[in-house]
């Protein structure tokens, strides 16, 4: 067999990773992790076209850093979650109570392997 099988072609649907980073004081790390679950994680997973979410956490000195990666079928699906300007970070009202800085943008990546 020379070409990809129908089943392997079907599993190669486009996938876009949306990458965001934020940092909080280390003392607020646990509270912010819970807050992320209630807000961004919950909303992403409920948005049509979302294919999963990963949240990474790392404490360095007095800061806890979070990386939020969400996976999407298309840029149109991301627009449903983030709004028309998909490069702009999507924040919630209480984020200002936790984050040391509101980073203005996110990055999108084509997922090549999963």
C-alpha cells in the first residue's frame, strides 16, 4: 500500500494549539489554579470546536507561572471562545486580582504530532 489509509487520513484533522502564559505571586498559585479551572478551562471545554485543554504550572522563587494550552479544530472555533481578535488574550474579571501582568497576546501553533 503506497498512500495513507482512509483511517489515518481521517485522524489527521487540522489542530491548532492556543498558547497563553501568566504569572502570579507564589502565595496565590493554588487559588489561581482553582480559578483557572472555574473560568478558562471550563469555558474552553464547553466551546464547540475545542479538542482539549492542558494547564502547566511551575513555581520559580516567589512566582508561579502557568501555561494554558487549548486545542482547537479551527480559527473559527477559537473566535467563538476568544472573540474576533484571536491574537488577543482572553481574560476574566478576577484575573487582575491574581496575575502580575496581563500579557496582551497569545500564540497559535499548528500541531504536527500528538
